C-alpha cells in the first residue's frame, strides 16, 4: 500500500547551512528513525538498514539509498530508498523530496514530501497503522533534523511502544504529546 | 485507499417510540401430525447436539491428539506475484523440534505439487518457481510441537523476484496485462470461460423498443465465510497396512475420499485404503468444501514419514488464503413499460476468480445458478453473459451460504427492480405485486430453463407489508422527509434455487449430486441413521431424526443420527447450497417409507389380517374396524428380529439414494427500514421483517435460528464485509480487527415469519432454508438505504454501504 505525506516547517538557520545538512547522506539518514548507513557504494548510492517495530509487527529492511537529485542552485533534493525485508517477508520503497526556500536571511522554510509503498507482511497485518506510523516517523525526522541543525543531541532509534501508544491516544482523544 | 470501518460505528441507540418492533417471532400455525413424544415435523424440538456443544464437549479437529503426532505450519508468500529465487531452510532445520521443511520441489518428486480444483482447473499445492497471490503456501515446516513449527516457519528465508501483479479484474483482459497462467501451454490471456443464457437477439429487440430502460453497475464484493473454526486436519497414514485416515474439516467427506484416491492413487492410496472422518465442524458456509493445499501437504508428509500430521490454520491464514466468495462485477439492465410491467432484463458479469477457478459449482454450470437472475417476476425475455478472469488474488468462488451464485443474481435483479420503480416513480411494493408470477402459474418455466416448483409470492409480500405496516411507514417517511430526515424502506422479494440436484444436470467432478440415508432400527425399536451429508452446525442430528420420526413414528429422541465417517455412512455429496434437507432429508423420508412397507407386512402377520385391513398412523398399525387391535412400531421391529414371517428377510433396515426430480425453489419477502444520520452517514436499521417460504417446516425453532444467522450473514456484505486489496495485491484487512464480521452488537432485531407452499415433488414438501436469508437480505438493506437517499438523486450504492460512502455521496451532492 502507498501513503504520501508532506511536511512544511521553518528553521532559524541560513539556507546554505540547511542545504548542506539535508544533502549530506550520513547526516540526513541519521535523522531517519531506525535508519543507518552501512556502506557507500559511490557518490550517489549507499547501502543501509531500517528497523521498524510497532505492536507485534517488526520489520527490518536492508536497502539501497540513491540520491536522485541534488540541485544546489534550486535547493531541491530527492532520494529513493529501496528496501527488502531482512527475513524475506516484504519490501518497501520510499521516495523523498526536499525543497528549501529562504524566507529571510537566517530563516529557511523546509518542505519535505515522502511517498512510501509497503508490500508484504507489514502491509498484510498493519495496513491501518502505516499512514499513522509514517506520519510519526516523519515527525520524528523533522525533530531530529531540527536538533541536528541546532547542534543538539538526538536519539534516532525508533521508539516503537511509545509511538504505537501515542497513536492510540491520538485515536481516542488522548494527548498525543 | 478504501476507508476501513470500526466496529459499532453504525449503531445508533434504538429509538423504539417511532417504530413498532415485534421483538418476537411472528407466530405461524403448524399442524403437527405426530405427538410431542414422537416429535415429528413441526415440533420445535430442542437440538439433540446442543448438549455436547453447550458443555464444551464437542469433538472438533483441533481436539484430536494422536500418539507421535507431528505439527505442520506453512510459510506463505508476502507478495502477490513473484518468482522464487531461493528457499533457504538451513536456519529453520536448526530450530529445536523442527523435523523437516517441505517445498514444492520435494512434492514434485512424487507428482504431488499440483492438484485439480473442483472446477477441473489446476492449482499448486506448493510452488516450484512462482507465487501467484499473497498468502499462498510456499513451504511447510514439520515439527514436534506447534510452537516449534511456528518458530521454524519464521526461520525459513525465501528470496523473491517481485513482478507486477494483475489485481483489478477489469484490467485482467487488457492487451498489456501479463499472462498469469503460463503453466497452461498456449495460454495467451487471463480469460477463463464465457457463459451465456437466454435469448440475446430477442432481448436486444425488446430493449430497443421499450419505453423505459434502466441500468446500473454493481459489484458484489469479495467476502469471506469467516467460520468460527478455521480449517485443519490430522492426516494419519499407517505404513504397516498402507491405510490413511484423514480427519478433516470438510463439508463433503465422501467426495474428498474420492478426490484423494484420484490424486494419490498412483502412490498406493486407492479408495479402499482411505477413510475420511469429518468431526464436529464449527461452521462451514461453503468454505470447507474445497481442498486446500494444507490438507494435501499434511497427507504427503504423513505418507512419507508414517506419523500423524496435524495442520490447523490461524485466523489470518484462514481469512487471507482460503477460498473467498462472490466478487462479481455485474451490469444489470431492465426494460419495461411506463406503467410498471417488466418486459426484459439483461445482465453482464465479470467474475474475478483469483489465481485459479476453484469455485464450488456443479460441473455444467461455471456461473452456478446465476441464471435464476430473472427473479420472481413474470416475463420471458432475458439474456445474460458472464466471463471469468484470473487475477493475482487468492483463488475461490465458494458458494458462501448460497446455492452457487444465487446471492449475486438476487442482488442484481432486486436492485434493478427498485431502480426501475424509482425511474417510473412507482411504489416498489406495488411494482413487485404487479409483476409477480401468480400462484396458479406454478410450475413456472423461467426464460433460462428453470422450472420453479411452487410459490405464493403475493401472499409472502402481503404478509411482510402487513407485519411492517408498509403504508404507515410510507406516511411516516413523507413526514420525516419534510423534517429533513433520511428514512428508507427497502424490499427484496427473491426466489432461491436449491437442493442440487437432479443427476441429469448436476455433478461435481463427474459425481452425481444425489444424497443418501441409511436407517437401521435395533430390536428394541431405537434407531441409528447415517447420511452422506455433514452438519456444520445446522442441526442435522435433530432434523433428520424428526423426518424419520414423522414417517416411522419412532420418537426422534430415539433416533441417533451419524454423519461424516466414510467408512460407515452411505455415499453422498455433502452439505452445502441448502441441499441437505432437499436431498438427504428426502432420502431419509423415502427410506423410512420402505420400512413402513415392511412394517405393514409384519403387522399383518402378527395380527393375522391382510395388509389391506390395516390402518397406519405414525407409530402404529390398527385393524380397520377393530381399533383395539394394535401393533406399535416398536413391537413390529422387535418381531423383525424375533418372530419375522417365513420368507421375509430378518432385520429392519433401509437405505435410499435420492436423486431429486427437480430443484426446490424457496422464496422470501424481506422488508428493511432504515434511518440515516445525515451528518455522519451512520445507518440504523429500525425494522427488518423476513417472511420466508421454505415449504413444510421440520423444526420451527431451528428454522428461526437458521434465518437469524443467515440474515446476519446477509447484513455482513450489505454494510460491513469486503476483502480489500491494494494495487500491489496486499490485503488491507487481513485480520478480524479490520475485516468486520457483524456480531450481536451490529445486528438489528430480526422479525421472522413464514408462508408455506410445499414443494410438490419433494417427499415431505420441504424446500430448504439455510441460505435464503443470506441471499435475500443484502438487496433489502441496500434498497432501503438507496430509498433513504433517493431525494438527492442517488440511484445506487455499492455494497458494503458504509457511513463514509453515504457521507461522501451526500457531500458530493452538496447536501452536507
């Protein structure tokens, strides 16, 4: 199943600084919860892993991440991630695009969109959760990215229990935070 | 992505002040010929089987534990369409307790990697190179415990090369669609079969000249039987005497034994070496008719290792992999006059069969009895055609509580009839009354060749209208509409076709669809009766006993009914499609009559009179003019073993194989009343009146239970159930969290009643009732909802009709 998410947020950092972080493979991937780069294949291709867990469903993906666009003048980037479940139980594809706009010097607007397609066990058993989980993952990514720019510490492990818990609270009117 | 539902969204708190609900069965007067002690037909005898069920003492497949038994679990495909590059079993074999992992390549050595389907198509048992649907069996893990088998399953690593699947049936015949069944030499497309009935030329002419023509596209969604008990088996092969006992959740044990012998005869499992035992079954509904790969793998493994092998599906495997039902895309058209006379109908069907045609239809009828789609109406011009296609979805097409595609046919005719009434602004009840086949016109020849045995459609609908206060409700509807409220009344007046079937037309894999009964009465006058059918909760142990009691006068309490063991029961085609009462029930009546004939001879001998001088009433013979001279059936039976006339065979037994002369045609008139919350789309069923005509009733209590269960399973596709797939072939509701089977929470108060027109050709005038409510309920509900929405120009809603669909339809029209 496919889900698409868009996020727009502002950071109080100059556009060039934001751009260099957004297009640095190790920095950007480190902001994705559960993701890790394990090997650089060439300038645009990297190998990595992503671990996801929510409720009883766990998935680990071994994948290839490719930067398909890094246009420094237009401040547009795009990357594609292709992952195969490490137990052969499914696969995932992610296309992410990021655009930067300088609102004022030192204030940058970041637009991020993600299309995620999941096939296999995660889709079979967790389809109703995928949009919510993806949303949570992107929220966590945004927070991590902001922390990275601010030079703060952040935790890129995916906290599965709390994520599922916060979704349940959200569904039933509890406090999401 | 389709929007999923949550349980209990749809139920508003009832507001009985507006609607006068009869929370009890509408009483019917049944004249019983026998006393309560005998409890023949018409008595609401308590179910004999319920003692053990209610005390948790049933004997289901998973209760069976044999010494040395191994357990099997199945590795399933995560993809809808993929090549298998490698199956790595090394890690699985290291899991403590795992004994073996079986793949398609292993079965291929014995020629057991393919099997036939009931429709003579072919199906993989385990794949050797390609998987064709998500959740397809890929390998089997055998272990000493269920837990070890599951752990072993998790450790099997399969490498796939994913291919683009065909999911949408409408795109299956596109020129650029990949050809799925490359295993079939020369197959160049995904087309399975084409079927037609009726007269195309005549129909097209009537349509071209008709004043009024209406047309709707409708999808009868892919649904699942979701019986409480999943499928499973214990295959128990004994090498020493080359004998297989197959304990198995099957609705048709005898047919399964024959199929096993046909498939595995070449490895020595000939039919006398195979015994199939079908124990208590927790619901079948058609889903336990097919042979699933798990059964075959279990047999193969037991055969190879010489130990019993148990396989029990989990809930999601059952929902995701076992045969689905329905999935017909139908274009329905009706032509008529401005004053409401139906002149002709035309139907075009696209049937999505998934990976293989594993329908459970009689061989001659790939589209089942869909051609009953002309319904309860008096017209002679129709044409229908159907095409079936392969897609990358689980195979199936089972007759889910439905006589082979009758549900699809009834939805089409009952929806399009309402559409016609709406078009000419005529009351749908009056339009039906105008067009019904008249009581005196039976037996009635339908334009597609069926001979309806009997019916009184006017009486049925009139009774339903009286019970529900139809015209009162129509007045209330006018008032509610003035207040801006949405209220709808929907009618379904359906004709069913059940009891397959006459041997000249009906067979499955060549075996004719008769059924059988064998009655043995013991010297003390108590009996055991065995049948070729198999109850899955229908109450055969009670109803069959009552049929025999009705004819023979032995109390039903003293008649033990046994089914499901091929070593002891006479051959029969099993229980599905409401066929048990029409076939095996008839066989019981005829066998019992043979015994009455024998009893007469013995009574004449004992009373020293001629046979003509005897009067029979169930349970005893009396001498004409001398009522004090009596011989009870018990005395006569005792004499059959102790003092039988010379020249007569001793004993008191009879067997009959009943080949029905025609099918039976139950009918029903259902009226549903709904209120819909405009802002949320929530649907509240205020009334549901179901008047059934199933001919003579054997046990009114059991019939009422059948109708209640069937109506709830009719509510299911109308408002809740549909197996959803995304474009990659992922199931989106593969657990009961997401696939909503309605429960008591969702069910309205069903009001049930009857009219009785006995089947003239059936020995006891019964017609069968098991599936009528499942067949008749969906269009009544859909018609009620569409009626509620009709002021906004809405003429059709696809089932399941969810609050979201309603809200969206109203929102799109600017209503909310």
